C-alpha cells in the first residue's frame, strides 16, 4: 500500500464526513431513511415547541427564497399560523422536506431540522454514528504530532457532533478542534476554504483536506489547500483523468507525517 507524505508545512487536517470518515451506506441507509420514516411523527410530537417552530419558519423562508429565484419547489408554501389547520400545515412541511431530500438539496433549513431529529434518535440510542476503522487511530496519531483536526460537512454542525459524540466507538468529539458546515459556504466554492483558513487562523497552504468528491477537492485546491481524494467502497468512481490528477488514498493510514518532532 503506497504511502502519501504530508507536506511539512501542513498543520491542519480538514475532513469531509460521508465517504471519508463515515461509510456512505450509514448516511444513505440509516440517517436519511430515519428522517423520512419519522418526520410526520416528530413534527406532530414537537409542533408547539419553540425549536420546531423555528425550524418550520426557516423552511418557510427557504420556500419563499426559491419562489423569488424561480427555482422549482413544492406547489404550496410552508405555513404555520394560528389560522392554519395543524395537520395540513404538518403535511406541507413533510412535503417540503421530502421534496428537498429527493432533490438532494443541502439547504440550511433542511439540515437544521434533520439535525434536531437525529439528535433525538442518537440520545435515545436508536442510532449510533459509524466511522471507518482507520479513522480514529490516524487522528490520534496526528494529534500526537500537534496537528489540529477539523470537520467540514454539508450536514449541520449539530449533526456532525451527534455522529461523533454518539459513535459506535464512543464519544469522539475530543478528537476535533472544530466543525464547519454550509453556513461558512458551499463545499464546491473555493472561497469557503479561504474563509475556513481565516477562521482557523492559518494559511490555506497549511491545510490538508480529505474528501471523496472531486468537485470539493478542486474548490479546495483552487483556494490553495492541499487535497487528497479518499477512495472507499461505495464512493463515486473516479475517472481515469481524476485518478491521474489527484493524490488518492484508500485509508487514512496511508498518510505519513515526516520531518516532525
């Protein structure tokens, strides 16, 4: 198994989740189906709570924004007023959420509601976060060398913390120095990585970004960030051109730190 030497100037690892630290099957076969199966039940149980009301309002704003931008969206707007029949209003939220999920949208409104639903599932023990076996030992090794480790995912920060906080290997949150989600920008936009570097307080060149998505890798590279594309079972197949162009790894243990005390 070929090793990849990390440049000596790199002192920060930035990690994607799905397909990088966590199997895509966990996200697609556990997390997302849980939302679809329990959405109506969850809304009915929490409808009058402030947090749920805020989630619904955010979804309503997203729908209004979609209409303004002439984007496709469900035929009715999400509404929650004292004049709206509760069952009808819940049905409209369900339709909006399921439509967004089927369209694979990454809106903050959608991610926030999903995060709150997953929190209830993690806390109750219905779900445990999955991580690849090579991930935790590698991160512990990096931290021993004094490197910092951050997560950058399209899932909300809360959803990220739940996955690692209630993982099959226990609470792993101490392994990370911080978390970023789409509030800092889309993962396919280079300026997002520039903002992350600014927030961390380092240069883009000091960061090594690991992802399974080449569009994200390109955006990070355009910002001056070092990248490696993670190739794991179930991940999107790379083209021959992509394989030649990008540094690829199949496990975190391939990453070698040299010239460090």
